[in-house]
């Protein structure tokens, strides 16, 4: 495992502490991602994986009590959730939310144009947007018909995860934090989603933080680094071989 | 002789702004709408101006007549729309109502739907969005006479509170004397789904825009079945403007 320190720092988390409903979940978590890297965080239930995702995304109720997180040179934790998105952060939800009555395309066009506005870019026309949306939907095997339906309403588990990837493709973030994007996927969907992550995010100026229980997504999306999260902090880091070791030996030995 | 001013003891005025009412009392005679047998009519009411608005409608639908009403009650300091409908045999009454209010507005829709004869249908869909210290009320009575077998009536009433200081009152009420009827009613008061708002924000939408998107979907359902596209666009645009003013 070598690390090129010349590379641009994408995300730098230092000694992050966070609590939910008065209970401390993150207990001094430190992690650095450079542009061009894919990192995987693995860990048992209750280690704080989802809390890390939501804290970095700025979800209300996830209170930072100490530490820092710098994203692309900015103080991430000082930004509101929509500002984090405009700065180039994308959250892939473990349980994508259903929003009755709000169509995917309408919401995504508004979201993308709102991001562009915050960045001082001109908004896309309906035609320009639809072209991008169609290309991303095609690549992930989601029909435009589904993309016109209400956000995630009536979607199967696999369709919801594909829809997350379509959204990621349309919004084209710098950093994606994907929380158990592999959960609820069958083998075929896993491959489609894995290909989507590689296609959209494996680029020299982007980075990915994959949060997962299992090795299986990592067969499709090869991480450069693997970290083990246990009781609120990173207890071990290594290369891709660490994921295999975890698969063999379980988390118990690591956390001890 | 003028009628005495109602008091809080009158169920139909229980949540009203009686001081505001006193300033416009006595009320003008109700507006009467009568549709003859088999006649069909649609009516759109958009009440977005300020001040005190008290509308009183008495409607009679003869056998097989159909009236579709869509209304937006959003502008008045005290805005009351009262509708009393009597349905003849096989008649159909559809009401879609949206109320949007903030500040100290008091908005209410009060309906009495009288199924007087068999096989009539009534549908009421009411969506209310309230912020600040506003009060929004729906009191809806469905009275089914003994002769009105095969009545089919439905009330769907939902309110969304944007602030904990706002108040929604919702009372679907059934009075049924026939024994072969279908009378559905559902009623819910809630807040915007925080998970949905965060999801939208995480994609880049600022909170007011995310809320507007969700609230627009909440009320748009009421107007979705309007056949006159121009009228639908007009009332939707007025509702959206009222929502945006609230956020």
C-alpha cells in the first residue's frame, strides 16, 4: 500500500465525534481520502457506519460534538445539507426515501439546477436535462417511465438502489458516500450498481467512500483502501486484502 | 329581524373568528345553485384576497345531475366557505378543497352533504397547509336519509402543520339512516416528513424549495382530476403562490 501525498485531499476527517439523541456514536474517527481513491469502510452492526454517513451529510439530529471534517478545502460541517451537495458531496442512502407526488425528473432537475445556481453556473434547460437523465437511466437499466414516476414510490429495493445511482450520475458529484448501497441487491443488480459506481466515480478527480457489511460489492468495485470501523472509530486500515481477511475471520478479532 | 350572531356553542361556528364575523354580520343570503335532472356543471372558486370572506352556498342537484367543485381558500384573515348540498337520486357531487394559511389566518370549509335519494355519490377531498398561528378547519357532515339506499360517499381530509403553533381541526361526521350504504372517511393531521426533506436537501435543494415541492405534491392531488386544463393550471398556480408565501 503506497500513498501518493501529491494527490489532492478530497476529504479529511479528524477526530470526529458525534452523538444521536444524547448517545455518543462516533468517538474520534479519523480518515483521509484523496482524489482518485475508493475507500471501503466495513464494520459490524452498531459500529457507527450510518451515523458517519448522516453526520457527513448534515442530517438533523446527528450532532457533531468534536473534531473536524474538511471537504475539498472547505469546512464541511459548517455547511447546510444542500450546500454540501452543491459543493460536490453525494449521499447514497441505505433506505432511499419515498416521496409521494413528487416526480423523479422534476425533483432532479430542480436539484441539479439549484446546485448549479449555488455554484454560479447557468441552469440547464428541460431538453439538456432530459438528455443527461436519459443517458444515466439507460446506463443503469431504469426506464424513463420509472424516472417520471414519484420518487421511489412503488420501487423495489433494487430499483431504489439503481435510482440512487441514476441520481449520482446526473448530479455528477466529486465525492460519493454510499451507505450499504449493496444491501437488498441480487447478484445481477449488484453488478449493474457496481458498474455504475465505477463508470461515474472512478476518475482522477473524484473519490468514493463505500460503507458496507460485506465483501461482495468489493468484488465489483475494487477499493484502494479498506478500513474497519468498530465502536465509533477506525480500528484498522489496509489494502483490499483486509476485506478478504475480514470475510474469513469476522469482525470480532479486529475489534478486540 | 336579523339572525343573532352565532356563538361557539354552534358546532358549525365553533372554530370561527367570531369577532371578524361580527364585523360583516348579518350575512347576505346564500348563493343558490340548482342543477336540473342530468345537468352537469363545474365550479372553481379561488379565494386569495385578504380581509374577511364568508361564502355560503346552498346547492340542489336533481336526479342524475353532477357538480364538480374545486376551491382554494387561502387569502382571507377569516375565510369561510360553507356548502350545503342536497343530492337527488343518482346525483354526483365532487368537492376538492385546498386551504393554505399562515400568520393568524382562520380558514374553514364547512359542508353538509344530504343524500336524500338512492344511489347518489359524493366525494370530498380536503387538503390544508398551515403555518404560524393559523387555524384551518374542515367540518363535514354527510347525512344519509332512510330512502337513500346505495349511497356512495367518501371524505378524505388531511392537514399539514408547518409550525407547532398552527391548529388544524378536522371532523368528518356521518349521520346514516339507510342500511345499504358505503360511507368512507379518512382524516389525518401531520407534519412534513423530515426524512423526505433531508433526502431532497441532500440532493441540493434548499429547505424552502424542498418544502414547496413536497407541499405542492400534497395539494396538487386535489386538482389532479380537473378536466378543464386551463382552470387547473390557474388554481394550481394560485395554490403554489400561496404555499411559497408561507415558506
